[in-house]
């Protein structure tokens, strides 16, 4: 018992030390940033005072710009992430389970895959004009590829001996096989891809909104246009916060779904 | 119970069959051990009999009149092959889908076989939380849950330590004595074969054939140190 208590104390102490060092790292970064501001290491007027950021946050909040921008970005995010995830998962699953489909689409995939999501912005504007759908479309492309490759690789990596087991115990049909072996066996890879997609969607979101769709990207663009770089930082920190929350939520779901792992 | 006639199998792309012309039968409730060296095709025979792979020639006939809630054959794998994402109960009940059993009947069937293998309390555990011997018992329970008329066992105890192996052999014999299904037990361990089986067949050659097929000359229950069994084991070894 005493040993267990000591071990628990040691873990608690290590956690506190980690938090302390982490906070120190953030403080050092802010100090460096402040020094850069004070000594004008960046072109004058392009680097905000870090201590002005709380005031800028208050101004964005009171100006009724922050929450609508966050809400609008979330609409793009949820649609883009949802559509990209579902399609990427579906096409990835099909490519790993159907030889004919895999043969029919692999060349097309190799042609399209290297094209960055943002290269589709011009088509997004042409097809959807400057709209929520256009931003969601651009986001969904990046998310699609992440999920497509993760799902296809995850399914291909499932131990083939489990398929023999499925056949031996009456689960040889496609639906039963996929439900009892393919999806649970590939779940670690699929969920890892989905989690990457959750992050990827945020990366693409802001750039997609720079085309003028209301959201945090547009607000950042507008603020930078009038030299309000402290407001730009407010939106950057808002993105960081929302990403951390969404990633944390997904990590909880992932942990729950993969609780069978040792 | 099972009749195998002129069975042959050639792996895709292979020039020669791994075995050909195999003839043997297994009577209802009979325990038959199939012995042979590594790579001779013992496991392939089992897969042919179970229908997991299609023979290149010959045929296997079994009654194929599985009653409701049963399967004609059930397989116990060498590597246990428990699905890591299903709890022990769900692994045991894996073969019960599609057999026309109600949910209550499935629950009762799972309880029945978990009790039979002495793991009634292990149902909620994940496979990674049981030992190698326990995992092998669960693999056996999964097969027993479908009330098979023929149990196909592919070197099921080869990966456990000697003590656990002897214990599992005795447990298997006790279960077989109570349920009396036919068993085709593949092993490379002659002592195991003569201790467990009513009859021992030896598979040898390339392509392989059954070169020895005799009843074990001892009344049950077999004793490990029975001189008759040991003499029989020497005769089996002579044919390997």
C-alpha cells in the first residue's frame, strides 16, 4: 500500500511539474513576443502587443462579431467535416473491399489526390458562389482524402485470419463480415483518420473563408486589412480553443469505442 | 458421421497436391486424432472437411441435417482467434447468429458452455484480460456453443505450457464424455493423440496420404502411463 501511495504521489508530482513547465513555456513565449513587439523585430504595426489581446477580445465580443463569426465557421466546419468524413469513409471502404472498384478508381485517385483542397476554391466560387456551401465544399475535400486513405489502409490491415473465423462461424456474407470483422478490426485506423480529419478541417476552414464567406477567416482578413492584428490573434486563439475542444471530444469518443484495446 | 473419399487438395499455383486420395471415416461420437509432421497438410484436411476451402478432388460427406440452433461442424483454431473487440461472452456467442435462436436461448447457450469450461464469471472480460489457456477454453466454448455434431480441432493446445496442456486435454475429454460429439483432432504430438483419441490416423508423404489408421488399444479412461498406450505411441511414431 505504501509503495502504491508513493507511486501515486510520484505521478501527481510529475503531473504538477509538467503543468508548471508548460505554463513556463507559454510565459516565455509571451515574453519573447512582447520583446519582439517592444523592440520592433517585425515590420512596425504588424505585430500586436500580447497584452492588448484581452482588450481586443472584449472589443470583438462587444462589437457582436466574435460569436456570429464562430457560429458561421462552425456551420462550414460541421458540414465540411461531415460530408468529407462520410464520403471518404465510404469510398475508402469500397476501395478496400471491392477489387473491381479499386481497379476502376485508383488512377483517378492518384490524379486528384495531390491537388491541394485550396486549389478548388476557384471552382467553389464558380459553382457555389461565395456561400456557406462553397466553404464547406473546400473543407470537405481535405477531410475526404484523409478519411479515404485511413479507411482503406485500416480495412486492408485487418488480419485475414479473422475472415476465416467469420466464414467458419456463419458470418461469411458481406454484411455480417463487414459488421463483425471489417469495421471493428479497422476501427483504430478509421478513427485515427477521422481524428486527423477533425484537425485538417480547421486548417482548411480559415483559408476557405478567406474567399469572403462570413466566418472567422473573413473576420481575420477584415481585421488585418485595417491593421487590427490584435483582433486577428483573438480569432487565432478562438480557433485554437475550439480545435482543442473538438479534438478532446473526439478523443473521448475514440477511447470509448476502442476500449477493448489493452 | 463423416465420410471422406479420395480427397485431394492443391494450393493455388502449386504444381503438386499437398495430399490426394485420402479416405477415412469418423463415426458418430468418435474421437479421431490426425497426426503428421509439419507442413504435411493436417490443417488443410480440416479446412477441406469444414468447407473453409474447396477440395481439388474427391468429396466429404456429412449428414448436413443440422437441427435448429446447431451447426454441422465447428472449428477450434490453433491460435484461439478470439475477436479482440468482443467481450468473452460475445466471442462465445459468435456462431449463434442466424441459427434461429431467440435472445434468451442464446444467453442460455452461452451460460451453458461458459459453465462447462469453468469460466462462467469471465463473460464480461475482454480477450486481452484472459490467459493463453483461458483463451483456448473460450475458443473451445465458442465451438461447443453451436452444438456441433463434428468438432474440428487444429492443434488447439500447441501454444500453451505443458501443465496447462495436460489440464486442457483432461477438460476436453470430460466435455467430450458428456456431449459425445464426433471430434477430428489434428496434432503433431503423438502422446496427445493416443491419450485423447479412440483412433489415430497418420498423414505422411508428398503428396500426403493416410499411412496408418488404427484404434487405440486401451479402454477408456486412458491413463498417460499405460504401457499399452506407450507401445501404441511407438507404433504410431514408426509410421511418421
